[in-house]
C-alpha cells in the first residue's frame, strides 16, 4: 500500500490516481489504526489487574491529591482518556 505522500506525488506526475483514492486509503488506514488501538487498550487493561498501574497509584495519584486538596462535597469531571 502506498503512503499518502507517495499517492500525492504519483497524482502530481499525471498518473490515474484520484483524490477519491487518496481519501479511501486514509479511511482504511484510520480503521486499521482504530482496531489496533482497541487491541492495545484491552492488553493494557488486562496487564493492570485489580490494582491498576503502579506508577499512577504510587506517584501520580498522591501528587494529584495533594494539588487538589479536600474535594469532599465537590462535583468533579474526570476528562482523562482512560484506556483508549
């Protein structure tokens, strides 16, 4: 499969490659990337077990809790990306 850059170069050289082919290629690559990301997310979830990521638990969470202070009775929106 040609890269988008290669397809663009071929198009500028007068071959029969069209913009539609370029966009079709982009959509196919996007679907492939999405499927791989979902597989990766599942592997990550499985590797974390019941307790989660050590560095998050032991380093990041305590630092965030210190920065946030007392959050009792507050509404908090977590906009983290999660596992993908």
